[in-house]
C-alpha cells in the first residue's frame, strides 16, 4: 500500500492506494471512527462491494443506493441524500462514505459539503478515473440540465481509499477512460511520467497491480502539488483542464451518451495538441506521440461530424470561459502546459475545422 | 461612515456602516466593478430600494425579485437563482448582489457559493438583524421542511453595505428583533457594551443615526473577532448561539409564524439565563437586568403554554446538538458566556418547566 498526503493545511488528508484495501478493517476503522455513517453508492457498484464494505466497517451504517449513471448527478439526487441524512437525524459529527465512481463522489461530496454547512466524507472511488481525478482537488458538484458541474462546492474529504483490486470489475472502456486522465498528468506536468506510460500502457490495461499503484500514485501526486498551490482554481490549477474545455463541449454535443468523460477528454487532448502545434509551437512529432499513446490506451482521438461553431458556443458556456474570451490550456511541449486566451472565436473555429478535416 | 474589516486572510472583506450608503456610487462602484451582476431581492424591499440601487450602480444588472418571507428560503428558490444565473450565461467572474434581510442574504449567498463552485457576492442587508448578524460569519443556507438552515455553506461575501437610513422603513417589531441579537453580543462578550445598551436602548428604537452606527459597528466587531478565530464553528464560535438552540426550537414550535427569529432568540436568551442561574452561578439580579433590557427593547421574554418535552426533542435535531447530548450556551455573568453539555434531558426538561411556570 502507498499512502500520499494531500497538503492543504487544516484540510489535509491521506490517499491510500493498493490492492485489497476494501477489506482492511484497521485502515477503515482509523479513518471513520464509530459515529453516524451513511454509505452512498449506486446499484452496480453496490451489488459488487456494498456487503464487503459493511462487513469491513462493522457496526451500523445507513445505506443509500442510487441508480447508476451521470443522468442522476442532479440537484434532485443531492436532495435525496440530504433527506436521508435528515431522516436519520444525522449530526454535524456524522460521516458520508462515497462508494462508487465520479458521479457518486461528486454528488455525495456535494451533499456532505452542504449538510449542516459541511460534515465529513470519505471517498472510496471504484473507477480508475475517480481514483486519479476526483480523489484530489475537492471538487464536488451536480449537473444543471443546461451544463455540467454548474452547482457545487470546493470541499475536501477526510480521506481517500483507492483499492486497485476493484478495478478488475471495471469494463475495459472505463479503464481506458481513466487512462486518459493519467496521460493528461504526464502531458501537462511530467515528461518522464509520459515516457513511463509509453512503456507501461499495456501493463496498465492488463491491470498489473504494481503498474496501477505507481500510475495512480504519480497522478495523485502531480494533481495534489497543483491543488495545494491553488485550491480554488484561481491560477495554475487551470492547467489540469487540458482537453476539458473541448471535452465538456463534446460530452454535451454527444448528449452525455456518445462518449464517456475520459473519452471526450482524450479527443479534447488531441484537439488541444493540434491547436498547440499551430499556436504555441508544439513539435508535430510530439503531437503524433500523444495521439499514438491515447490510441494504445484504447481511446478515441477523433470526433467525426463535429460542428465547430456549435462546439465553440458550448465552450463559451464552460465554467472556465472568462468574459474576455475562451481560455484554453495548450502544450508548448510534452510535460509543459500553458493557458492561452482566445478572443478570436472565428479563427479558432477555422482551426478546429482544419483539425477535424485532417 | 464607519468601515470595519473582517479579517479572514485571503477571504477578508469590508463592512461599511452609515446613513445613505445606498446612494454612494463611488463606494458601490469600487466594490462591484463593471461585470455581470445579478441583484436578488424580494417584492417588499425591491419596491422600496431596487430603483435606487440600480441607479447608483449604473450600467446593466439582471434582477430577480423573490416573494418575501422565510417560507421561500428553500432549495426551490436556490434553484431559481441558479437558473437565472445560467439563463443569463453568467461566468465565474460575475457577482450576486443580495438586497434584503436575512432570508435574501442566506439564499442568494448560498446560490453564489454553489454557482460554478463559488462566485462573488455583495450583501446589502436591509434589516437591523441582517446588518448585525448575517453580515459577519459567512453563513449561508436554505431551510429543509424538517429543520432550519440544514443545507448551506460557509462562504464569505466580497463586502457588506449596512445603510442605516433604510431602517426607517423597517416595522418596529423587526427593529426589536434586531436589537435582540445586539443585546446578545453584549451578553456573551462585552459587559461594557451591555451597559451602553441599557443607556441607549430608547435612542436605538428611535433610530438615532449615531447610536445605530455605534451599535451595529460594535456588534459586527465582536462577531468578527470570534469568526476570525473560528471560521467554521469548531469551538468558540458556538458562543454566538446564546439563546439560539432554544430559539430555533421555539420558531419551529410556532411554525415560523408566531415569532420572528429575533423574538424567539429573546425568549431563548431568557431561558438560557434562567438555566444559567441554576447551572453556572449567574447572579439572579443579572438575570433580572437581562429580561428588563429585552423587554425595553420591545421583545417577548416568555412563551406561555410551552411543552418542555417537545421542545427538547426539537433541540436535539438542532445543528448544534452533538451525539453526546445537548450543548447549551450559558452565562456565568453578563459579558461572559460558556458552553455546557447537557446529557440529562429529563433534568433539563424539569428546569424548563420550572422556568416557564415561574
């Protein structure tokens, strides 16, 4: 087991990474001492791991099983969690345990952030994407019918348990989606890690435990360093959005059905890389390496039939947009990202059109 | 005009107090530079002050006028504000301006806290209660059908403008409700201020501008000092809840119609004072002074027909309750409050019965 501390002063917390942690009673007992506990999970993950978690925890715990899927990351689901907490007369010293992927972590975390203005929550992410993305950064949210993650809070968990064994039950497509975020960390911050990924991508897809533990740990470390610097995304943290402004627009264009989040981010990274070649001198050979690694990870790199105009319209609604124009994260080289403000949307649309025609 | 800084590191902000500030274009312009702005108000306050605020602000501002009253401090109203922000395509650099009493400040502040995980908001409290209570502390929330302020966030405004002139349109009963909180600050923290209030209570009720400015400023100073020490209510900040655990239960018993919040707090303070005589040596003569000042402020001090058992049941649901028992704020003497854990609810009920029979 690897343990890593996310350093945020009074809000610091540990991330434990390794195989079989869901059965580690001592670890869970230390993180969640006896008190009121609500496990929030979904029907798919719950069927696989809820009984094990309850038996490891021992004692009483309330359980709320939500339907699976991003369609349920809504204010109505948030309200259901709050109703459950109030119905069970939970106090301020209670704890919410999120057992599931990003959707469960985001909505349960947001409910924990708002219930009585904030109670403890523990994250047990069960997808690779959630283990490397949602476990660091304190972003919680629900979607609005018109845009993703529009309603939420920055709120830190008391701890994260990333059990690599649970990834064995993850569909291959979702594993790949998680790899997209891992590749992203190498791209924006660590060329050496990107090189390591080029060497180990097949081991990761084969769920080699040591490779997984390293990739998850390094991803969390890289993200934690940026978040510690810029918890509320005023500056440098924006770099983590490489591929995401495009990605969110793609998800919306695909009605959140065509692509998984990580898949949309993979296409978004390719778009960002192509804009980077044109706008900030990214070596075209590196652009080719980036697309090749994403493909080897089992990810899409193209979105045929895309409408650049509609895409830019959606990007403008993204949270990262400023009144002055679209702020994009681009790459000067592998391992070094920068932000660039795009005030000329027509030129950007042309560039996108070109990238997709290619 | 008095200006006071609430010192919370990167989240510090100014409170400006004085007559006629709603017409001070330079002050408002400095606080809310030209950007997307949404004014949230209610129909009563809006009819009186919305046009003036818009003309002082100049330029464009979206407006959302909510129905007046605590009944609208709900998740549904929160959602309406979010919908308005999304409908107007507000970005992260936008600002919400809350023009109204505590309800408007709480719900608009909570919406600002959650929209895109937090945008700026400016408070313009138009009741005495909101000027001395909601302007310091960053508490935002909405009610749940089963309990008050159950869903919310700690979130700081970018500034507060307390215009004492607007209090001229406030019903006398609401002015008194604000005085209850002002008296509370003297009771828990500053015997000298309590003495000043005994001398100036009539000037305050007559809206003497200098007396108002002093009382609001001193109240905000006392609260700000405690909040700076304990922003998230882990310890000392709990003292501010003198009279509130009783008060919230009373409000609920009265279905939020019988008493205004400040009136319920006034009765709660009297209950706390009587429990204090029995449990922590408060001089009975001071208890008499406390009740006398509250009465002179035009406040109720008794709740005839109270059921102590039902009251304790409601108090147990209060956010301040811990799993171990009821935590009450009591007075050792005027100017010095302490917290005490009550594990024996039956004894407490007896004490309440006695206090109300007296």
